[in-house]
């Protein structure tokens, strides 16, 4: 019987954690990480001309969410000493 009470207490504690910690924290994470990408995607969709290639320079992990928010293919280039020649090749 006490075993069932323990499950109930754990369930209530987990629900309180989700309501008061996890959900508000997910909003902060969205503001810090996804909002700038959504804003950039919106700007890209407003100014991009038909036939233009969308290229993103990245210092590490490519951002697949940019593809999701723009609904366009994105060419990712890792930043390095060879970045400028790659960009010139794409532009020509």
C-alpha cells in the first residue's frame, strides 16, 4: 500500500516539475536558440530572389532548422581558411 502512495507522490512531483520548471525553461531555450533562426529565415524568404542559392557559414554543427524554417535547400560551408575560395566558386 505504501508503494502505491510513493508512486502518487512521485507522479505529483514530476507533474509539478514539468509545469513549473520544464515548460518555462523550454520557452527560454526557444528565445535563445530558435528565435534568431526563425527571424533569419523570415528575412531570407523576404529578400531572396528566385534561383539564388542559400549558403550558410557555420563554425561547427550545421543548423538543419534553417532548412525547416525557410523550406529551401541550404548549402553549409564550415568556416576555415578555405571559406573564401568556396564562396567564390559558388558565386561564379
